[in-house]
C-alpha cells in the first residue's frame, strides 16, 4: 500500500541515500513499499530536477537498498524525447 506521508525510518533511508547528492534536487512524494531481496528495497516515487541551466523536472521511481548501497531510478512518466535523467546521476556509479 502506497502512502504520501513518510515514517521517520523511511525518510531517514531516503535522506541517507542522497546525503552526498550534488547532481540534482530529489524530492520523494510517496512511499510505495518494500521488496525483500538481498536486504530490503525501499521504493519511492519522487521528482528529480537536474542541476543544469534549463532543468526538466521528471517523476521517477527510486529504489534504495541500504544493505547493498544500491540506488536505482526508473521512469514513472515516460518522455522519450528527453534524456536528462541519465547524465544527472552518472556520479552515483562512481561513489565509493
């Protein structure tokens, strides 16, 4: 069951995942649930606004796994004419 308010724990998971973020403004607006895998995936719907001259705000699915430190992004609203999502988070792949 999804919800638009977050528990302190859910907000902490999201904030911790993006504490070093400098590439975009990411704001969660709904917690969609969890998935048990290696650890637990916490799934959020969020808006993402890249820090660029003319940013395009997008709605994305953000999956955070605190155990494996994986963060993945997926499109919730498809816009095939704009590829701004990919370059905004190239820095995540290089995080130590």
